[in-house]
């Protein structure tokens, strides 16, 4: 059976089989039945047809009455990355899934840091999304930490973005005549202005991309540098990421830098994760600090 012709519902069940084999070492008919609400007969068909597709990935153990992962197991549909397991724990921890909806069959004891912030109003988000789809203007009352003004703002949103902690609305500020990011949870009131169509400039910061290149702090020992290179999957001692110019500030903070902390006339080039920016001059230019 070719992978590109597998029906989506069956492919999902095959992925579940691979997940169990990789992380639990076994997979049986009962698990498939419980997870997907299928009949015992269908579960048996799924297991045997997966075995036909990947005969080296599992074998039936009559003693345990279940399938066990083969010594030559290699995922054919999943990537086989740790993130495929950890995302289930994150969804459970954040309340997006119930224990019977995630795939790990035997949960380890775990915990995760939860960022405390005001929840985003779903009605407000629906209005933002509607304005983006219909290219309309919104008038908002926004709580800004840098301004005490309560004056309604007329904004033209075109995208939303996350900085890793909070979601923002990317919009053209009609009064300040520039593009800015607005934290969704700080929007107190929002009204779509029907029929308002202004000529607004292109968001070059959103549509332009920057190459951000990290490397281990030169002050580290060779052993420490090698460890960091492994941690971040660096190639030739570097971690290169292509990011939107509008997201550059957030990426720097995500990797432990404070772009507002100055060393002379530019950003202090040291992160809390013992990284430095190799192409700092280019980054400074993209941040708007150099011409």
C-alpha cells in the first residue's frame, strides 16, 4: 500500500500504531478500539494491514497476546521525533485534551510551566479574524502599557502572531501611520467599521525575512560548546533560522536575549542560554537601529 493513497482516517490509525510501537513498545486491538471507536474486526484489519506495509516494525507475541515493536523498527508515517510525544502532554496540561483523548497509553508523572495571562475573548478574536478575511477596519479600545490614552484606535489587521507566550494582532495603526502588534487579551472593545476602506501601505516587516544565526558563546569551553551544539541541533557550530523581520524581536527574546539591553550602541550580544548572535550587524539593521 502506497503511503500517498492511504485514506486519511486509516492513515491516522496507522500513525497511532506507530506511536504505540515507538513509545510504549507494544500495540493491541483494544487500544485501537478505544481510541477510534472502531469494531474489533476493523482493529484487527488495521493491525494486519499495517504489518503488511511495515513487516519489520512489529510482530505478534502470542504470550502477551499483543504486537511488539521489532528490533528494526523505523517509523514510516511519523517523523519519530520527541516532539510528537511531548505535544500530547502539553495538550493535556493546557486542558485542550482529556486523558482518554491523548495517545500515550501509560502517562509518566509530569508538570509544565503555565504562563499566567488574561484569557482572550473569543468574540473579540472572531471579530479580528472577520476583519482580516474581509480586509476591513476595526475600532478598538486597547490597554497599552506604554500609553495612558484611552482613545479608540482605528486599526487594519491582516495577521495574528504568537511570541511564544501571547497572541498578537498585526495591524496598521491609522493614527500613528505604522504597523504594530497588539496583544489580543488587551483589547477591551472592538467594532468592525463596515464599508471603511483606506489605502494602506504594504507591511514590509511582515513580508520580509531575516536570517538569524546563533552560535555558542565564544567564552565557553570546547566541551560546553559541543553540548550546546547538540542541544540546538547546530550544523557546523551554528543554528540558522529564517524569520519574518516583524518577528525578529520575539525570536531574540525566545532565545534568551533582551533586545532592549544595550552594550554601547547595540544589543548586548549574550543570552541567558549562553548563545550569541553571529550576524549581529545584520540583526541590528533589521531591528531598525542601523542604516
